[in-house]
C-alpha cells in the first residue's frame, strides 16, 4: 500500500476507537509523509497538534500503523509548511469489513457550514427526531424539564452512557430547542477536548481572563465528553470557576460523559461533588423496539426502502448502539443504491459477521415470563407489595436481567415493576450480581433462566 492508502486505513481504525470530537479536532489535516527504515513520518498542521498527538494518541497511532504496515517500528510527527494537508476523507467503516463511499470536499464543506458558528449546534439534531425508549427515558424526561425551565429545574444535568448511544444527539437537541424557544439566550455547545485546547492556547497567549469572561457570559453551557478533562489540572481549575460562576447565577449547565461522576478517574473531588449535586441520568443500549424505530426513521431520512424482514434482521443483530445501526444503513445505501429491490439474502451476505453469532431480540415481557415460569410464580404478584422470599427473589432477578441484558435505566426498571423507587432496582441488581459470584446454585439458576429467555 502507498502512503495515502496506509493513512486512510489508520484513520478508519482511529475513528472507530476515539470520540468523534477527538477525531475531527486532531486527525483532520494530517497525512503520512513517508515510511522508511521502520520510521513513519506523519505531517501535522501545527506545533500544538504535534504535541497533542505525541502525548495522547501516539501508542494508538503506532499500533494501527503497524497493523497496516508491519515493518513500522516508530512514528514521528512533523509540522507541515503547507496550509492544508489533504486528509483522506473517510466515513465510519464499522466491523462489517465494507467501506462506504468517501465524502467529497463539497459535501464536507456543506456539513461544516451547516453547524452554527456561534453555538456549535447542528440543526439536524432535534428533540423531535430523538427516539425515546426504556434505555433513555429518564434522560429524555430530564431534558424536557430543562428545555421548559433552563437553569431552574435540574442544574447541572449530567447524562452518561456508552459510545454511540445518542448522548451528543440529546445534548445538541436540547440546545437547538432552547435556542428555538428563547432565541436571545447566549448558549454554547463544546466538547471537553476543544475546551481543553482553548485553555491551553489562552495560557500560552496570556488571555485566560478573556477566555473566562467569554464563558461566564453564557446562559447555557453544554459540555460533551467531560471525561477527557480528567487528569488535566489547569483545565479542571478553570472549568470549576466557570461552573461556579454560571451555577450561582442559575445559568443552565449540561454535561455528558461515558460514565457516572464517581467512576471518573483523576477528577477533582470538588468537581465530582458539583456534578453529583444535580440530576444524573444514564442512557443504556436501545431495546429491540427502539432499534426498529431508529432504523425506520434513519431509512426514511436516507430515502432507503427496505422490507420489514430486513429491518427485523438488522435490529435483532445490531444491539450495541445507535451509531452501528446508522452505519449499517450507510453501507446498504452505498452498495445497493442502484437496485430497485434489496433482498434479505443480499443483506445477510453483506453482514455475514452478524449471522455467525446471532442473538435473539428479547423484551421485558419475555424476561418476566421466563423468571416467573422458572420459579412457578404468578406474574401479577411481582407488582404487589409481596414480601414472600421467593417473590422478592424473583423480582430482584428480573431487575437484574432488565439491567444486564436490556440495559434499562434503574428508574425505568423500578417503574415497570410496581412503581418502585430506582434505589430498589440498584440494590436488586448489585445484590444478585454479587450473589452470583458467591453462590454456585444461583449462578446455575441464572444461566438456566437466560437459556430460557433466549430459546
């Protein structure tokens, strides 16, 4: 492979393993200049980019360079004198081993210009297009409350969940809706990595007071992927002061992360305390019904017509996150855009990785039925305040499965099982999980129930 092809492969791997914000910020305008004598030279646009890639992404870049070209043993970064280095323009490839067509330069510029330069909000993310299900119901409800009364209901609101579950969509949608309802509000959406970069530049240019002044003028501040400020002492210090200033004046703060505050390593305790002082809501993996709705909505947006059996196949087999669902539709659009009819056989052939380990889609009803059948309990007794040991145990096991297998939020689990408090669901999940480790009989029972659920 030539240098362009090698770098294109590296960029594809990087996009799958780092956040979208990181990819756009640090990988744009980079290229592989040479690969000789085991040393790869990567061109970067600035000294700041060079320092960041060396310190943060060097190991990952080296790994993917070695995967593409085994003789590479070292990677070095050099600042290019060119104002623009043409980076291979790629789209997320996913695990299906099928590339999508590259976005051309015109399309890329169009995507960039559609983002509001003052707020960093993209108009495509709306609250109306956000699909709500059991895995994100609490986060959505909290967001609606914030939209109606920013700064007064939940402040801050801290939304956490894994990659590709729709956190960015929700955050941007909140911003867009508030902007629509209250157009005079001064609001900003920004990734924590971009914020870090601004702090570093301000320190270098001795303009940190000016930077803080700009942020303290905001009526709504949305920070995405806050986990990336962990370990960055100066960034945390400046963010702490900005946070306090806005919070004391009832200015709305919205934060997202890939994990809850107490699980963030190297986060200052004073920041953790501020985050935990507001509303914390998690977003889990979408259930089958939610995946079906997402697929159909995305297909309609992309003007792709598919049979119901194809939607069912994709929804049953792509269960991790929303981004993979959209990636699958992009692949279908790229491969079969010229065909009048797309068959299930073609889809199965294109996504043969999925067929090798198929998983049956399950629902809340299936889990309840399987557990009740196993313990010979009437399902209506679960919703009552029945403290019989066998009923209580069955209820806790159901809560465990709803969290473990369907990734439902704790408030949703409690609501579905007799309107119980979310702390009851948390206790049940942790209790069963711990007992499985110490009780061989219970572990065997759980495995038998799981087989029954998926059979």
